[in-house]
C-alpha cells in the first residue's frame, strides 16, 4: 500500500520498475526479498567497476550524501540522549529540547534505514525525509522553540502541570508510534511508498497480513501518535493542540484521497478489506 512520511502530497511517481511476475500471485516476504535482489542487480551499468551517476555526489542515491546524513543523525541522537540523562540527573528542565532532537534523529534515520532494508528500489537520499516540506519543518521548529522557552523561563510552572505520568505517556506513545510505523514499512516491503500513488505499478499488491490485518493504514497511525506523543513528552501546550489538529486534518484528507486510488487499483478486494479494518485515528 502507498504510505506517508510527508506532510505534503505529491502526484509524482517515484517508484522504479520492479521485476515482478505479470500474473497475479500471493505476496510473501520471501518473494519481496527476491525481487529486491533482482532490482539491485539491474542498477549497475556496463563495466566491471562502473556505477550509475545517481550514486555519485549530488545524485539522488548519493553514497556520500547518505553517509553524511547518517553520521550527523547518529551524533545528534547520541549527544541529545546523553545530555538528556545529564540534565535530568541535575534536575534541569532543559532535558526536553535535547530529548526532542534525539527523538527526531532516530525517526529520520529509521525512515531511511527501513526503506533501504525492505524497499531498496526506492531508497534515495530523500528517503531520510529531512526535506519534508516547509510545514513539516516549521512545526518541529516551533515545537523546539516552545519547549526551550518553557523549560528555561517557566520550569516551576512545568513542574506543576507536566507530571512524570504525562511524560511517561508521551514516551510510550512515541515508542509505540515509531514501532508500528517502522514495522508497517518493513511488512509492506516494495508495496510501501512515501507518496500517494495515482497509478498502479506492476506487481503492486494489497498487503493484508501482519499489522495490516488490524490497521488499515499502520504507518499513518504510527506517525499520528508519534507526533502527538512528542508534544506530550515536551509539555508543549500550544504545539500539542497544533500538532493534533494539523495531523488529524492532514491524514483525514490524505486517507480519503489515497483510498479512492486503492479502490481503483484493487476494487472489491479493497472494499472488503476496508470494511473489516480500522484506522485507529479518532474520527477518521
């Protein structure tokens, strides 16, 4: 199934052709792994040591670009979590922005890693989702600003209204949301895409096993609750309300748009699947 990580829809089909059989068959993880291996063998160009231009600097699969981003996110996550522990130990409320940066780094790393491991044909530099639209960047920037201001200037107020129970709830929501999203991406394999697909690719199968047997859009479920969980963890009031409203509206519109295409792709099979599953986002 097509899926999301972006707050900005696109009609551009970024999938590569997949070496799938033309006749319809049952999708399995073993078949998916075989197809990814076949596709990987086709990206080489002539010559024993030749590589496609897209792997060189500034290419859409730039190996140097991938390495730099992974390195920076690894260090940001490490420094963020270490500072979080030190600041909590010393009783400083400034652990919140450090924890937020670490959490964001883990999220973006897993977006690329899961795509590269289970959906190799569309693993690009952009799969990190770091350039995920201006609204996405603005939302995280505002959340970081709010938590910095409240943590530094109003630590007493935060101590009264932001209890350890709420912090723990936020962290649990982050962990569950991240786990569900990453697992859903892995289980969908080459059927997953960060953008809504308006045209059915050869071999695109309707995944109904694993998490998809219980969640109709598990990656959306994961991102929605992950996003709200980050704001609970931070104790952000303004951004909590903003995240909840904007994410709900975004997924409501996106799911409605995507399911029209899925009905075109799979017909009665998708209608039956839709009837027996839930999205698990309130009022969608």
